[in-house]
C-alpha cells in the first residue's frame, strides 16, 4: 500500500494528493498533510488548515486513474473571436450533433471544475470553453480575504488560459460573448458572428454582484468585488484610501470587513437588518459576530441604507437614509449576488430566480445543463421513465439557488460523472443528492462554521442555543419534530470535535 494519502477539504471538496504536493502553493511533492504549516490555506476556498481540518479520502494507490482508452487529444490553444469563429456544420444545423464537442459557457469555479472533473473520467471527448474574460483560473472564494495578505492578481491566478487549455485538453475561446443558444440546431451563436456546435451544453454563467442605484455626484465610487478584474481594481484604489464603507453585513460583507480591518483600514458597515449575518444566524450568534467585528474596529450602522454619496471639499461624504453622514474614501457593495440567466432567457430555457435544473442538472432543453451560481437545482428525483428527460415546465421541481462552494462542487462532480458514463458507457444518469455541507465564514476575529438545511419552512424550525459566552455561541437548528437539521458554531466553539459531533446528529439527506 502506498505511503501517500489523498485529503479532501470538507469546506469545498478540493483534493490534496501528498505524492504530487501542490508546488504552486509552496508544497513540494511528497509533503505529508501533518507537515503542512497551520497557517496554510486551501487554494480553492481560502480556509486555513487550523480553522478546518481536511479529511483523508484515499491512499494514492487506490485512486482510479483517468480513462485513457481513447488516447489523448492534440493540445488546444486559447483563442478569441479575432482569431477564429467556429461555424456550425450542416449536420449540426440539421440537429445531428455527432462529433460535436461538449461546450461549457463560463470559466469560473463551476465551469473550470466541471472540466477538471470530466477529464478524470474521459480525456478523449473534445471540450470547448467559451468565456467573456481572459480565462485566467483563480479561486473566487479567496477574493474576500486576500487584501490583508497583500495578494496581487498574479498571486491569486492559479494558471493562465493557455496553461489550463493545455493541461486539460480543451479549446478555450476568451473574450467571447454568447448571444443565444439555438437549441434546435444545437449550436451557440456568438456575438459578432459565428457559431459553436455542441453535443452537450453546460451553462456555468455564474452570478453578478447586486449594485444598488445610489444618488449623488460620487456614486461612481461604488465598487463590487465579484471577479479577479474587480479585485485588481479594488486593490489599486484601496492603496490610496484610509476608510471603506461596506453596504451589506452578510457573509461577503463580514468577510471583507474582517479582512480590511486586518489590513489597517477604517471600516463602516451599513445594513438594514439589526445585526450581522442576521438572516443566517440565530440572534445570539449574530450579536456575537457583531460584537467581535466592533471590537476589531468596525463601525456598524444598522436599520438603514446608503442614500447618497457626495463629493465635498473635505472628501467623500456617505449619507444614510436615517440622516447620519460620515466621510469615506470608497464604498463597497456586498448586498448579494444574482444568477446570470440572461443567455438562458434569450434561448428559451426555463428560468425562475436561476436556470431551472432537475436532479440530473438537466434544464428544460434536451442536452443543455446548468451548474453553479446560475442554477436553480431541484433534488427531487424524476421518474425512472424520465431519467434522461429535461424539466417539463416552469412549475416543476422549483429547487434552490445555492451560491456556496460545496453545492457547486457536488453538482459539478455529478454532472461530469453522468456525462462521461453516458458518452462512454451509455449508462443512465445518477441523481443529485447533497451531503451535509458546512459553510465556513472567514472572519478571523470570530470564525463561524455552520450547516443549514437546503429548504426551510418558515415558523417550523427553531434555534436552540446550547452554549454561549463572550467568546462564542454553540447552537442547533431543530425542525418541528425536534430533529437536528443544522447547527452554528462561532468563536471558540469552532472545533473539529464539535463540528463532527453536530454533523452526526443531522439525518442523511438522501
């Protein structure tokens, strides 16, 4: 048996193979998990080793190697519309996509991890990735806690588009916008002309930051950090500021506040709710987080919103709806994200809040799938006779949009396995079934680990606080039959032992 092991991050599913190491993160091949420093962070979700333990999932000798029965593809290079405009063949125009590739729209966390997962099963089938940016591969969850670590865009970039293209044998079209999907001809119509045929289409279009309309002659100073380019702009501007106002005391807002405070900036946080992470946490835990951030230097303004941002002689003035006003150099919007569904809507694919997808990740159109932040996924199992069928209409299997790392990676792994099994072996698809998925909030002054139910019924669940003091809270979420369906641990109560104990109390979600 091999002396090396494979570990999985329980927050995001990233795999660490001791034999291969992770050279881009400073871990040489052969580095054992126990020899990794406690301040090392997961390259996908940014959680430090001491905050959340990895779980051993295999010995390297037990890992099934990638399917190589078809040999390898010639290497593809990143291209843009100026370099090439793929055209649909006559067979594709006649709805015969034989020989057409798998096409992925989006090179964010969902699209990239789908490619990586699929290549573990099949390295032959051609894959084309279409993305609107430069295709650089990075971990989006790290954006909210990278500033205090003085990480540049280069430091956050895991690989360039060309490196990713070569490593995973994909053809990558950068700076390319998809105008519409012709679902009858099975091709993606591109802005500026040209079309890309597909056999299977994966929509991984992600989500966009919500930026409210704010009055005032300085509203151009509102920023949102939702991608690598946004982060680069923020870092450049933040180098010349002393105070940042954050709109929103939700998960992203609190993580950014914690990070900016550690970097020495002044931080004001404005939120219409009465305390931080109000919609996710029990009252006691929300107050505990609020108190810790306040002690770290945050200035909270609850029960109000930003009304105007004005340039004045002495600097920029933020004016709140309750009449309060204060100086601030930059305003960061962290009030949430919304799924990018415009392409799906233009293409006649059923959407509600997100792109509707069933328990196979199939949308309302045959051979079109949706994953990640853009997808509104149902885990309700379709009938056996409909195993390969798409959603029937907008009222079926409403599902949920889950903008977290763990659900995304579970969707990605299932779709990759299902698609490879169908293409290679002709097998029917498996159903999506989420495991227990912890949410880790990266607030170093007051860490939080929680598990929440995918669906909640208002008035039927209640929080029970089991332990509480000035350093944290331990609480369980109970349903109307007093079953544990979730938990939250904050501050000193975030330990592996407590996480494991509470996790064992939650029924299997199958």
